[in-house]
C-alpha cells in the first residue's frame, strides 16, 4: 500500500480526527507534571503546558455559513449560558476551581476560548482587536448571532451612516468596545439617533484590558429612547455645592426638602441640626466626606452611612424631630451650561422638551426632537470617560476573565493528569505525523538534517499507528 493510500484510508475511518481542522497546534509538549490542586493561586508561576488545537483567528467567525464559523461553533458549543454574563461565570468555574465532573469537551472548549481571547488582546491593537473580538463573540454565541459590517445587515437601517450595532447576540444589539483601563467610550451622536429609527435598544459592552494582556473586565449598559436622557445628560452634568446652607425651621419642611433633593438626584453634602441626636452617635452635624475624621460634634460619613442618617431622620416622628430644629442643608446644584450635555443638546430647554415627549411615549416626537439638537445637526461625537460610563444608572460589571499565561498554567495543572492521558497524546502524534508528511513532500533545507525521503514516509506511517493507539486510549478513558 502506498503512503497516500495509507493516509487516505486511515483518516477516512469514521470517528478519526479531521486533519484540516487541526493544522495549528502548540509546539511545546508537557514538561512537568504537578500534583492536582483543588484551587488556584493566580500568583504562582507554574512551568507546564499541554497540547491543544490552536484555532486560526479569522474575521469569518462572525459570518453565518462560513467554514471558520462552523469550526469556532464546534469548539465553543460546550460553553453554557444564554448571556455573556452566564458564559463568563461558566468559564471561570472551569478556570479557577477544579470541577471533578468536567468533561474533556468542557475543558477543551474553555481552553480554546481563553486562548483566542488571550491572542486577541496580546497581538492586536484596540481597534483591530475590537473587530476580531466582535466576530469571535458572534461565534461564541452561535445560532443566528452575527457580526454587523454594513447598514444593509439590519432591516430598515439608513445606509447613510455606520451602524451603531457591531454584533447581534441572542437577539440583542451590541456595540462592543475593546478598551484600556482608562480609555473613553466614544461614538457618533447622529448615528445613535439614526439607530433608534430601526432598533429600539443598544447594549454598550466594554471589555477593558486588565494589566495590559492578563485579562478582560466586562461591563455593559443599555440605551433606549426611554432612558436616553439618563444616559446622555445625567453623567455629564456637573454638581456644584451651594455657597450658603439652606435654613429650615420645621421638621415637616425639612423632611419634604430632603425628599425633593433625593428625587431630583441632587447630592446632599451636609445636614446640621440645633440639637444633638443621641441615636446618631450623639452628633448634630453630618457631612459627606469619606476621607475626613470625626471632629467634635461633626461626623464625616461615607455614602452608605450618610444614607443611613437620612433614613433615620425620615423615620423619626415629626414631633420628636422638631425638638432638633432649626436645620441647615448643604447640597449640590446641577450645572448644565458648559458641560458635554450642553454641547450635545444645546439648551436645557431642549432637554425639558425631550423629557415631555419621552414621558408621553411619543417615539416619532422623540426622534424629531433629537434631530433638532446640535449633536445631531453637527454630527458630533459623544464620549464617556470610564467614570461617566460607570455612573450610568443601569451600568453593570458582568464579569472578569483572567487569561494571562500564569493563570492558564494553573488551570492546566488542575486537569493535567486527565489531559495528559487523553488530549495531549493524540495531538502530539498528529503533529509528528503532519511534520513528517511535510518533510516527505517538501524536503528540508538544512543539509545536515537531510535523510532519505522514504524515511520521512516511514516515520509518518509509525506516527499514524501511534495516533491510532492514542485515539483508542482516549476514547476508552472518555467513554468510561
């Protein structure tokens, strides 16, 4: 039998590895076996590596019906969860704590996903990496999830501008940002308004690099027409403390004023009474100043403790509270002029008009009002600093994946015995087979390493036999 016949007959066997899908493998072999550990110490540097398939990173991950999309879906379908948050939790369960019941498929899927993410944040800039990242997430979710590259990809979208949507995951529209720790979130205000003529929401997903290339921290917030001002006005306006405290004589008016300030989202800076409160550390003055120390009758409080003081005063009966009158309130007034919000919306009057049409639920009226703003008319860019983005009411940190080399080596160590007995021998023999096949057909350039070409063919035959043994052993162990 010729070598070609042997190769064709071997790999045509049902259940044998698909050579075309495993062309890029790790070059290092397992160097050191360590005792299995139930938990991981991320700071420990372990000298360990295991062979895994290394998937070619491609822009076709995000395109339905392509060969690369089919490959990435095959390797990620074991990553459970309907949302990105659920998938991150699943991945972290495998990565950080040894799961006794984890299958080879679950471990392999986790390793491949994290290897691709690590390659993206290590080898690409934020801009180029972001595009690949979009396609990869579409492949991770699978099904009808797809990367959006042009307005025509979204039914009804105006073809004049770039879509805000980068990828549709599980039916939700996402704008993805691969960012550094302090990078701002930017976008086109006009394109944002145009987006809402066809789609009723957009989820901004920030993936921020941790220690440059050691991990990714994911956070997201959702924009709709209903919360448009909460997103594009509230984080931008300034809070300026009033110069003189507001004096209030009655307990009823004091409670009413506190309630108004809270509902208007005005930051209360200090509360002063004429008489001490025994139930509040026997003090009469409370200030919001987390770094300050207690001094005399004044108590400096962080936000949580300051809120407890306000709650205590609300619960106190008015007759009892009146005994501590008069009161003085210091708070912050919101400043609209000169802020990023003023640049986008023009005047506070336009903001008030938008509030009215939003409250009325008039979608056409909202879009018409937004089209009259300077942000839309002048095609301005909006930008949230990291702090401003995280101050948006529905912003949420959805998880962190630590995928740097030292973290991955710890994960390898936890599953080393199982992987050494199953995956590593199969891919090792397959790599040897591939190398010898290449040398048989192409030869070698190093004169000292040249040998009879037939020897490469004979070596490949031995590798094929070794691959069969390794595969049989793996099947027996996995199917137990």
